C-alpha cells in the first residue's frame, strides 16, 4: 500500500526491490523454463515475476519524476523541473 500511495519512497522502493528479487530467485526455474520443457516442476504462472521485478527497477529509477506520490507533494518540485520552467521548455 505504501508503494501505491508513494509514501517514504526512499525506504519502501528498495524494500520492494529486495522482496521482488527474492521471490524472483525463488521461482527462477519457472522464469527460465515456464513451460517445463527442460526443467521439472516449473509453472508458467510464475513467469511474470521477471516483469514485476523489472517494473520495480523502473519505478526506482524514475522516483524523482513522480509528481503524484504522497511524499513528492510534501517536498515541492525537483530542481530539474524548476530549471525547465525557467528556461521555457
């Protein structure tokens, strides 16, 4: 829930990456071979774990650009936005 509202992003986003990375490692056989052609006991339902982990990395990379997050509204505009506004871009 904290990720959705964007509260304490400095601490929550790395925690989300750790949890998603741990779950990705736990089902890595299903990510490598989702249809079970080479490895036994795999399941195609676990394949989106890779996509969710990649999405977590993207969210972490662009957290400074998120204007709708709860803690972004408390901090004000980043310096890059103020510079763009002053330059007329």
